[in-house]
């Protein structure tokens, strides 16, 4: 007998199982986006996969019943309960960037993570400076410009020929630099930093390094141990194939041992809590007793999480690792290489520097309104901002999608 619940559970089981088998790329079967448009704009927000949607459906079914179970939605003891996906998502993300789970905290967004790092370092502070660059995220540049107006010495390295020159960063970093804040892959044009080299220079001067990895994690290999990065953060709605409202902050373990200032407080930071003021409570020296956890979560996590998003991430992060990040990168680069060659022939100069291996490629537009109209007519979705066009293919795209974009541009 067909029932809605049976359909959801059978569909979910099939889709969730797909995360455990390695599909060939492009993987069009796991995404519906091609039914509606040619989406070459995953760097804006990644279309949801069938498997991620099925995982969210399971959570919604659980939430609709209103039955609380701490064992977790994905626990063997009770597959219809909720909670386990949070731990699973954190473990999978830690594995993705070669970190330990205790070095990972859930945050609302990339920007939230960066703000927490700045606050934990006690900035602004007299005599300290921050070094950043003009290809960093706009929200971050707003943050540092606002801190500069409060008196902080902020050193902004401007791009030259659409890239940040390492020698310019080296000249800006000195013994008073507290933090170097960059985007590993720039959202503007896909410029990619040499993260290890920046960390080496910063650490030689006693500075720490934060990287926004929202346009990198899940699309290019990120190894926090090999690079030596101190902090990094990402939302999940782009290349991690999750959704809005939940992301990750990495903080190097040795920095959690007394080098960071606690600036936010939440029940999620506690290892234990006890009352000593109600009937049957054990006596204690104060009204309440508590022990803080000395993990990244113990320093940075705040309040409730976007539970449906953690369910999608428990699926999507496994899916990404089953595909292999290097395979994903090679797949997107094959399409990006073709775009690098062909789009400039149509009168749109390339502004993504050579050597960038991220999932974005960008071009300058003389008449963005005309280009936007052509692509809208062809149902081809890319990002057009100011006089720039950014193309970001993903695992569901193929070269025919690229050719469709080229035909539209040339029409």
C-alpha cells in the first residue's frame, strides 16, 4: 500500500545509500537543478541534492511527530530519533580538512566565525595591527574598516592585476601584527592564496592566520595541518552542499589552552552543569556548578543549531568524501579551463589569475546588462556583479552546460 510516509522513507533510504557508493562525474542523477535551468553558479549557493533533501525530510518527519530522543536520528538504537547528525557532521567536516573534531565548532556562518576569532584575540588592542587584503569577503572588509575607525591599525593590501602579491603581504606583516585575515579562494575572481607560505611568514612574526574557506572547502583540498593555519571558517550552503544557517569554525588545538579570550557564553560550551538550590539538589558552594569544555565548541558555540541543516550535512559531507575532493576539483577544472580559453574570445577578459585551482572563474564585462539579458533568455545562471561575471560549475555540470553558456554569450 502506498503511503506518504512510506514514500519518504523509501526515497530517503535510496538517496542516503547513494552517499556510500561512488558515482561517476558528472552526477546528474542526484540533482534536479537541470530540470529548471543550466546552473553554473554553485559558488552563490549550491543546489540541494536528492540525498540531502531526503535527509532533511527524515528530520522533518521526526519533528512532526514531536518525540524527543537523545540517541540521534542516525543512531542504530532508534533510526527515527534526532541529534546524532550534529556529531556526525562535525566529525565528517573535521576529516575533510584534516582536523580533530574537538578543533571544530558550529557557527551560524563564515562571518560569524571570523567575528568570534577577532573577539577571542582581544581586538582591537593598543599597539596591534591586522593585515587583510582587497580580495577578502566584503563583510570582512566592513568589519576591519569599522575596527580601523575605532583606532585599530588595519593594513589592507590592494590587488594588482587581480591578484594579491605575496611580497606586498610580507611588507605589511610585522612584529605588531596580531592577525592576518584572508579568503583562501576569493569570491571576487577565484584568486587562490598560498596558504602555507602566508602562515610561515605570519608565524615568523608572531602573528596568527585566519582564512575564510567558504569558496574552498568541499571544492579544493584543504589541509589545516599541512598549511599551519590557526583559524578558518565556512558556511555550509556553498561547496559543502548544505544550507543556510549552519557552518564550521576551526581553531588550532594548542590555541584553546589559555591563549584565547572567552567572549561568548552558552550551554553548548559546558562539559557539565548542576543546580544546588532546589529540593533534592546536592549541596554546593554556590547556586550552580559548571565545568567548561576546552574544545573549540567550548569556546565558540552558542545556542541551538539549524537541525535540518545538520541532517543535510551528515549526508552531503559523506557524499563529498565518497566522490573525493580532488576528483571534484579536477572535474570543475576541466570545464573552467575551457571557459578560460573561450570566453575571452567573445570579448570578456579573464580576471582569474593563472595558478588558481578553485571552483570559480571570472571575466570582466563591458555591458553587464546585455550579458545578463542573453543568459536569462537562455536559462543559464551565473553570477553577474558590477562589471564582472563569475562562473562556478559543480559536480552536476558537464561540458554541454559550458557550451550552452558560450552559445548564449555569443548570440
